[in-house]
């Protein structure tokens, strides 16, 4: 689409928003069309509406001119496509809709617009001396809370299932109509932000991982700061040790003792979080194989598996949770350490003298632990972003921008049951497959809910190395193929992999019917979480032409 | 609809299911067209499919012949319309789809069909010596688990939000197509029953309180039997005492100490649970006014407010929860009693000698406590059904059937924030309004989630008394009017009150678009949780012609 429709739309958008809020400069468009892996969609312009009414009118113009539009909140969808649209189209950048509209200390929720970042919400709560904690994803402080929720991102606290702790959406539909979900549609009600269902069919589910509406407002539930908080960190030196750990933790997840997401990263993942690829030691060879990783692991005292989680409650509740956790993990981990504010301060203060005395590099441990400790209290961190530079041969810049810097990052994130057998099966398959394809198998297994885990597999590479985009894409496709076949479907897709949306023709038909009903002109984010049309092969996503520039 | 379409459909259905599974006998149809209040829809036939394939074909026939069909699971939707359709149509009775298909002890869930009753599931778990507890609604052991979930019913345990603890729906759409929600559409996956969202837009929300599909299978999450369980019961003698209690309990709900639904019934509610209207003492006068109720309350040692809830966990967790609860309720209740299996047995054993000694009628207390105690452990009970006979002048029969017996029961159930101010405001309004209309204000306030409560208001009457249907209907409408106006919308509607579905024209348009897309011929449960069409008045439901026979 580059014809007269686009030209007319652009002039109407400019008349509406002012020229300064319709970005057409080629450098900016190229940047917005660049992700951390090969993508196809080209950004034709970027609209910057100021409020919901602007969004409605932008959508109406798109309908009149039949121009596809793609909303982004903050565009920090790293590893899944950043700001890049699935197909060519115009971005609607919602960053200017950044108001925090309501904070209810008593009922523990906040109502925000999509431009509100994790950092902004965190600072707002601090400035107000709020006794409420938010949940944060590890991605970046500049990440949109609403954007991450709509992608079904997850965090670290008891509110870690973001989609499960948000409600009362205000949504601009593809026709430009505006609806409120849940009880929000009832005029005088205070119940809107408090419950998920509302009266009658509930629309919330339709609006995450979807192209059926633009969310312009959302209420997010917060948790009251607990009387007592302790983080725990555990380490297993056994490469095959994860299964027993998951089987030991599942009952504590199910009985409510562990109320938050538990993240368990492998050695590769931890290494990438604290350093770049050891190009010199490896004499330029990739990947870092398991034998080399095992040696490094011992040198740096990293576990084969490294877990973290939080305990929240009264002093007595935390004490009991600690006792249960200790009992459950006995004999299954090599170290289990509890950390609270006091211990963390002591460690920070005495890291240097302690190293002199004991030889243990506490500051290295701190560098790893401190950001996770913060996340377990809902404090966002920038530290995870650094790991995206893992395979770069250049130093990590201060103003990190993985898209601009040619960082290669593809996240593949299957869902699996919280059982040792499944976790062992899946992680072994992944490890072998990634190494065979020449990539380090960086992995985190997160016990996201009582019953299911999400494994986030990182394919990390250097986009400026010739052929790497293609090799990473092949690895991703091979991985998806085997995961879907073994019964571990992805919880989330990237903009180049929407072809994996299907799996059932009747589901595709139903979704297509709903899409046509709500978006008759097909202008809203075509291809985004849209099932492949009948006739298309279900499991092979359309070929992607690399777009490294 | 009574024309040639229906005749043709009936002969096709008979060919499909056999004549014995197409009920056309007038007595049966009249019974199925009778609820506990005035309704409009007439049942024209009852289809009894044996399996999902039958359901699909029944739906296809309905489409071809343009005959409206209304699915019911067990038809025990007491107080909201029993089996009666919103408009004239044919019932699809799903009672024969009653298989329990899967039980996973490890991951704590069960997969069932809509005909599975609470009693059946409970007995299945017991026979298997399962260590898992289900959640039960107080309605009736013969109530369908799936049916109650789809109406968004709630129970008493930590799994009390039924809709929030169910997933992986198998759904026959109005076209006859069958879809699986969540991850269920992926072939080999075990993750289907474990998580809500799936990949891409989630359809689950659309299918509860809706007329968009017939659910033929569902996975329901269960809870592992805790190491320790204690019920608690509290009583406040202050008519204005509820606000302080709710403010005291909310923080414990929000911090995870109280993980289950807490139910607080008023004096009228408790009285109706243990006896019928005192016609003799009242010399036939209704309603039982507040002064008379206050006297009775003291005689029978009922509180103005009577609460119950459960504590689940390890011994130490329950001990700590008990300490916190005691602290929170200190000075706000007149009695707080903890009950466990041992104490209950002792009470049952010594009720009679204890009465002789102390004069306290323990068996009366037991009659009240024992069923609630069971519900807190997920054991369904028949006892609540008796209260439906409150205003009847005849004795309660052994084979209770409120529809047949002319029991008048209308439930009106607004949602409100978990704050003392809201609870006080709402309960006072309700009390005055019901008494003015000549009905006892039976009420339960249930702290259903961390942030919101549901108040279930019972309008209990005798349908065989002339004019009572109309008076009850007027009272219901007056109640809805004032509740919606004050910001307390209903969480659920009865078959005669679907006119309250609206509240926002754009929401109605969106839902109408989805309905037309999925049900082009409008054959599935027309009017059921369907917004009033544009032009119809939002807040006044269509007049209902009483159908007492």
C-alpha cells in the first residue's frame, strides 16, 4: 500500500494531529522498521496522537483511506519484533497517551494509559509514598505497562501474570467506536476496575495478543507492600537437576505457599547476563559448547540452573514459607540463599573487604542478584537489556538500542506443564537443537502459574555478521517445529512468526469471523496474531526477507 | 415460532436422536417452562443429545430450520430462571453428556462434560481417593459444574471464582463448528488444561454469560487437600456493624491471608435457612419487620450479620491466619469461632447432653454450621434449597422442586467494592426497599475477590398467593433501578431481566457484531445476555407476563 490512499490519509492525519506528529522522515521510518531479527513490514509513517479522541479519528481516517495501521505503546517489544509491523503499514505511537488517571490505595489498583512506562509508574508510586507495589517485567524500565500486558508478558511478584491482573479496558475498535470492558460500561459504577468479568460476554480476552482493538486505558491491580519480604536464590550444579526442582516446587505453587513467578535460568543465560561472548578464549569459534560452558561455570561459580523467587507476607508467613521451601529443595539444590533488605545492604557495603579476605567475588554475585531482587519487589531494571549484546564484538554503549546496534535477539517461548518430566524433556531438546545450529542455548524456565511454566529460549547473535539472520531464522523455525510437534506451543509470537497462529481450522474460522465483524476493512494490524487463512500451511510461517541495513 | 420450521426440525431431530430423546409431552414442557418467578419463554421441545457430535448436528438442524435453541446443563439455575428460555424455543438438555474425562492428580485439574453434577464430581473424587478438593456452589448437589461456571457462579474455597478457575473449553458454535479454546487447539499439547490464555485472542470470556456457543467440555482446576483446614464463623449483633468488618477483612483478602470467598449473611438470611416464615406468630402479616426480626434474632441467638470462611494451609499457616483474623476482627464482632473436623465431631456427639446442661441449642447451630463447613471444603449440600420454601404455608417436601411447588425466588446480585462505605450504603438501601415492598430483605455479602464483593439479595415469596408474582417483579425492578443508578451493577441476570444487559451503546454494537458473525441466523439462545437493540430503553426490561399455572 503506497498509493493514493496513503497520500490522502497522510494529509488528513496531518490536518488532525499537526505535521510534527506525523513522522515521515526516512531515517526515523527505517529505524522503526528495524528489529533484532529479520522482519518484513515497512513503516510508512508514524502517527503520534495525543489522546483517545485523536486515536478514534486516526482510525476513522485509516478506514476511509483503507490504510493499515499498527499501534505500539512504547515499542520495546524486544526479541518479538520491537516496533516493526507484521506487514507494511503506518504506526500509531501511543507514547503521548501517558497519563496515570487514578490510584486507589484502599482497593489497590491504578488506571493508566498505554504510554505509561514501568519507570513512570514506579516513580509515581514512590512520589506518592504509596504502600502499593507494582509488578515489572525484566525487559526495560521504558517498556509500556499496557503494551506488555497486552502481549501477555509476565513478571516476578504475586501479580506476575500481567493479563490476569488487569481489567477495565477502554478500547478503540477498528471502526473508531470506543468500548469499555467489564463493569466499566455501567455509568456510575465503582466496580469497573475491580473485577474481570462484567455482565454478559467478557471482551477482555479478545484484546490481548490480538488485532481487534487499540487499548487506550487499563486498570492494573497492585499488591500492598507486605509486612515482610525475602528473596530466595538457589543453584543446582547438575545439568539434569532441573526436573527434581520443578517437581519439588509445584506443590508449593499449588498450595499457595509460593505465590509468585519463580524464574530458573541455565548457565548460558546467567553468563550472558554478566558478560559478552568470550571471543578471545574461544578463538572466535561459536557456539560455546557444553564442555567449555561447564568449565566457565565452575570458574565463575554459576550453577547449571539458577533460580530466584520471592516470599511475601507477615513475618510468620515468610518464616513458614522459608521452612517449607528449605524442606522441599533439600538434596535437590546445591545452594539455597535467602536475601532481605538488610543482608543486601551488608553485602553491598562489605563486598570489597570480603573479597580480599575470602577470595569470593561478591560484587559479581551482587551484579546478578541486585536487579532480580528489585524485580521481585516490582522495581524495573535496565540490566537485562545488556545481555542482548552477548555476541557483539563491540563494547556495550551507554545508550543501548539493540535495534540500532544490530543485536540479534529472537525469543521463542513455549508453554509446558509444571512437571519435572516435561521440563527435562523440553530443555534437553532445546539445548541440543540450539547448539547444533551454532547458538548458545540461553534459557529461563519460569513457573508462571500454579500449573504451567513458560520457557523463554534466547537465540542471541550478531546481525552484522553475514548470514547470521538466516541461520538464526532457521534455528527458530526448527525449534518451533519440534516444540509444537512435542506439545509445547508458544505463549507468544514475534512479528515474523505469525504463521504459527493456527493449529485448528475451526478456531481460525471463528476468529476470522470476529475479525471481519469488528474490522470490516481489515485496517487494524493485519496479520498480527491472525490465523493463517485456510489453504496456507499451518506450521511454516511465510518466508521472511532479511532487512538488515 | 411454531410453524413448519419447527415441525421439520422436530422430525429431523427425532431421526437423529430417536423419538425418546425428543421430549414433546405437554406436562414435561410445561414443567420446563416454569421457574420460581414470572417468565415468558415457552419450551417447545426438549432435545437430549448423547454427545458432542449430536449437539453439532442438533445445531445444524436448528440453523437449517431457523428454530431457536437454548442449551441447559442441569437446569438448576434457581432464582435466575431454572430451565426456562428467555424467549420461546427448544431446549437442548445436556444432562446425558456426563462423562468425567480426565483427572490429573499432579497438576490438579479435572476435565468434564456439562452434564456432570456437583454430586457426581464429589463422589468421583472420593471413590478415587483423590487428594484434590473441588469447589461447590451452595445451590444444589444436582447442579451442573459447567453450567454454574458459565453463569459465573461462585463458591466458598480458594477456587471459589468458578470462571477464573476453568479453561480449555470445547465449544459448539452456533454454526455447528467446534472449537477448543486456549492451548487446546494445538494437537499434541498437554498445556491445554493448564492456562487460560492460549496463543492469540482468548475466546473463553466470550463464552460465559453468553449465547455465542454451547460448551461441551471444560477443564476445572482443583486444589490439593491442605495439610490443615479450619473454618471460622463470626457474628455481629450490630445492624450497622458490617462496614467495619469488611474494612477489617479487605487487607487480609488483599495480602493473601484469606484466600477464599467470605460469605456474610444477615439475620433474615440465616432465619430463612433454618425455618419457614413464622405465619402463626405474625398472624399472617408480612413482611417480618425489623423490630420483630430483632426480637427473633435474640431468641434464636442469630447475629445481625453472620460470617463464614475457611483457612487453608500448613498448620503454621493456619495458625498465623487465625491470629491475623482475630486481630483484625477484635472489637468488630461479638463472636468469632474456629471449627475443625475434631470440634465438629465433638459438637455432633454431645449436642444433646450439652443442651440439657447449658440450655444452648447446639443442634440448631450445627444445622446451620455443618453444611457451610462442608461447602468450605468443597462438599455440595442440599440445605440451601430448603430456604426457598420460606414463605410457603405448606411443609417442605422430601423431593424438593421449587419450580413445581410454586416457590417464589428472585435473586438480584449487585457487585460492589470491598469497602465498608459501599457495603453499608448498599445493604441499607436494599433493606429499606425490600421491606417497603413487603418482602424480607434476605441478603448475603460475599467478598468474592480481593477487591469486589457480590451481594445476593433474595426476594422470597409464594407464587401461589395471588398478585405476588407481580409484586415481586415490581420489587426486583425497583431494586435494579436504584442499584444501577448508584453504581452497583448486577453480576448476573435472570431470564426475565436481560433488558438490563446494556449500559453503553457501543458495547451493544460490538457484541451484536460478534453475535451476527458467529450466529448469522440468530438461532442460539436469542435474548440471553444479549444487549437490548438500539432504540430500546436501556434500563427497563420488557414486561413479563406471569405464567404461574
